[in-house]
């Protein structure tokens, strides 16, 4: 937090984090290589990433972190085999420990100065969801490496925070969860008020909305991008589980009740749209965190993870009504979710600067 003697924060300089639906320059990904993240089922994962890239490149640039030339050549081969045009895919030699770019990638903030847009990067600390999957030192420095490459100012809040743990509406409201941000494996000793102060100072938000617990199988301790997402400044889509016997029923009902009582930064009630949970998915007896909330909003398209055809269609039709100017595309995510994440978890938006 800022004081007269401390460096200025992004908010004090007029920066804010844009909403995901605002125009993008591109999308950041980190090429998958850690086979232990998909134990016994890693082989289809690079092709799944290639399909994500194939769906994105008609709409925006795709920037991919790789460890060096050998991994870049390997990725290019997979993209060629999957028929992905290469002209809007850019590789960056930034070694990573894992592929979850939502959580270790650069979070961009922007401001307008004299009619001109400027961008900077916030580099939160990263500890692989409470130290669960060491090592994570390469992932932790990705935002600063990217900032150095593009000669961008990089802010260092000095606390742990993952991109999947928060969602903004671009107007001042931020949605997050108690289960993740208040977990002592992230920032022990920090109070809710202190954490809210960091979010305000570094993302330029003014209004924090707290949900409760996450879904079964989620090793992130309750990331909001598996639960509820802004789809416009006043509308949130949220997951519901209709089966009272399912372990997700009670926490999702609690989150729904919280949302129904919430107001936005201007004191207006939120519009709430519900999405059904997919049917439970298991692998080797482990419940997987399959959720339609893990969609990714890009220029002209929304990538919706697919798990089972009937409920996929309901989720697609519901989201299509929320995004009338974008095409909502369902893509099979059953291979990805064995790594305990999906399209939103592997991507990080790079907002376009525009003209001010």
C-alpha cells in the first residue's frame, strides 16, 4: 500500500485493469511441457493447446512462452499438424514451470494520458497455489520478463495473487472468493481489508465482491473463474448444481445467494444468469473441476469448454445470449481438465491500447 515515502501504485497514477471483453491485442499462453500436470494423459494436451490457438488466431495475435528453440520447434510442428496459420502466432523464449498462464502471466493495466493510452504490467507473487507444485520460480518471473521485452513499466505488489482468483467488470468492481484469497497458504497474516487495499491500489478497482467456496476437485482453493464471471459491466454468470446430493450443490447455492444480494460499484443490483454444472467427471477416482465458467473471452469469439453434449448446448445457448456480438464456440476440454484447468486457466489477455 502506498504512503508518502513509498513508490506510487498503479491506481494513484490512473491505471486500471480492463475487463476481459474489452478489445485485445492478443492472448498469452505458455506451451505445455510438464507431463506430471496431466499424469498418464499428457500426449493429447499439446494438440488441445493448438486447437485453442486455431480458434483464436482469426481474431487476435497469440503469444506463446516456450523455454527455447527446441520447444518452439516442437510447438510449431504441432501447430502445422493441426492446420494452424503461423502468421499471428509469436513465440517468446521465457522458460516456465507449467502451462497455467492465467495465474503466472502478465496482468495488464492501462491509463490515458493526454489522449494517449499507456500500458503497464502488475507482477503479483506466484507460489503455485500455496506451494502445492514446486518448483515455480520460472513461472513467478514471467510478467517481469515480458515487461522487460516490451519495455513496459512493471509494478510489484509483493503479495501472492493469481489471475484466476479475480474477475473485473472494467468499471470498478472485482469479483473474488474468500476460499482462495483468505487462505493462509497465499498471504499468511494479511487481513481481508489489507488484501482489498492491494486490489484497489494495483488494479484500480473500487468495489470488492466476495464469494465463498469453490467447486470440488479445484486445487486452486476456489478460483472465481470456475464459479462466476462478469459478462458485461452489470451482469454475472454463475454456476449452479441442481442435484442436492452433489457436493457442489451447497457451495454454489451459497454463492448464488451472495450474488443476488450484491450491488455493483454504483449501488445497482447485479443481473444474475445461471449456468448448469456439467455432469461430474472423474479420472482415476478423482473428481475433476469441470465448469462452464472457465470460458475465455477474445475478440469476436468466446471459447467455451465442452464436457458433455447436452449440457454443453445449454451453456452455449445461455452464453450466446450474453455475447450477441461474439460467436460462442464449444471445444472439447476433457483432456485439459485432467490437469485441473481449462481454457481460461491457460490464457491471459493482452488488452489493446486503442487511441484513448
